[in-house]
C-alpha cells in the first residue's frame, strides 16, 4: 500500500510543473498592464514606470521570471499582492475557510441526495421514479450556474423574502472569527440569532453550487449500480434469500463505489471552479471572488499563486481518491 501511495505521489510532480507553467502564463496572456492599473487615472512618468517595472521584476525576460517564480514557490513564498501589498499565502488562507465551508456543504448535500437517488433509480429501473430522477439530473447538469443562482435569488430572496441576497452573515452580528467557518464561529460567539443568520446566508449558495455535482453523482451512481446488479454474485445473493436491503447495500453498492468515489473526487475541482461564479453572484468573500477581482486588477502574484494553490488542493484530493481506491478494492494496488 505504501509503494502504491509513493507511486501516485510521484505522478503529481509533472502535474505540478504543468500547472505552474499555466498559472504563470495565463495572466500574462491577458491584455492590460498591472503597473498602469496601479497608476489609475493620474498616470505616471516614464521614470516612475521603469522603476516599478524593476521593483516587480517585469523588466526581466519571461523565462527568468518563471524560474524565479518557481524558486520562490519551492521556498514557500507565493509572492505579495501588487494591489494590497499582503502575502498571497496569507490572503489565500484568510479567505479559503469561506470557500471550504461553502464547498463542504455543497458536496455533503450532493452526496446525501445524489447517491440514494441514483441507487433507487437503478433499483426501480424504467419506472416513473427512475425517469423523473434522470430528467431532473439532466436539467440540473445543463443549467448554467449564474442563471440558476439569479433565478433562486429572485424567487426566494426577492419574491418570498426567505433568504438573504448576499454575504455570509447579517451586519448586525460582529464577533472574532476563530476558525474562519461562519457556522462554527457563530455558535462559539453565543450571540442569539447569529447561527440562524449564518445558516440562512449559506442555503442558496450551497444549493446552487451543489446542483451540478448532485446531478453527476446521481447519474453515475445509477449507471454503476445497474452494471453491478447484473453480476452473478448479486443474483446468487438474491437466490439465497437475503433481504433486498442487504443485497443492495452490502453486495451491490459497495462494489459500485469505485466509479462513484471517482466522480465525487472529480467534483471537488468542479466545486472550486463553480465557486468562482457562485461567490461572485452571492458576494461570498471566498477565494473565487478574490481570484475574479485579481484578474480584473491584473494582480499577477495573486492570480498565479491562487491558481497554483487551488490546483494543489485538487491534486491532493485526487491523491486521496486514489488511496481510497486501494482501501475499497485491494486488487487496484496491484
């Protein structure tokens, strides 16, 4: 198992190098000059412009800039924001708990609904329930996040006035953030109504972000279950008179978990990518909104450092999924 883990870990090295090249090149391919954006409408003299170019290293060849960037990354230095003058790593971990809280709620919602729905659709194959679940899943997968989010805001926040429009908590509440997770910090604060406010602000963004992963998980679970339910060992278990719940839960679902776990792991990347749109729509102060604002400001250090950090998280999640493969099915280790 340890050799299997080391092999998967070694595969991350070329991926990391490729991501570093993409993150470095992406922002530089966009039109715009970060130095001129700093100057604003006032402008600046040619001497001051050349001085700032030298300060930020933009006057050096791109290849030299890239190797300097990689050398700093290996030392744990992801740069300093051109706009805020704060370390990128500090800003990332300040905002990441908000994105992680939203993503965790979304994936829990997607798994808790998607897996049972997929299992029931497979068991009741061809029934009205199966067709309804797959139709809803197809609609959910095809629906653009920005349109779906605005639709929910108009209906639940505007028409019914049940949920807030944006933010993480009402401005009426103020308390120190110990963990960065608003649900936990609101409970620790002891302020009456703080947890309810935090939860109500989380509902719509979590539903919007969970829609596509839920649809994918439900469809993948159904496909995996249909394949397993036709195997000989499942028919043998049924012929022995085992309870249907035992046959489905112990024999069928466990063997269908490999593709389902793969899908859930891949949805982490979808969640982080979808969080950019979701956080922008709901003004959620996470890394998605932070990255969008940094692209518009041409903040090179934030964009390339943020992309690399997000990609590293996705790679670690995929590594965890690979390890889970070996635990679920030991034959994969060989």
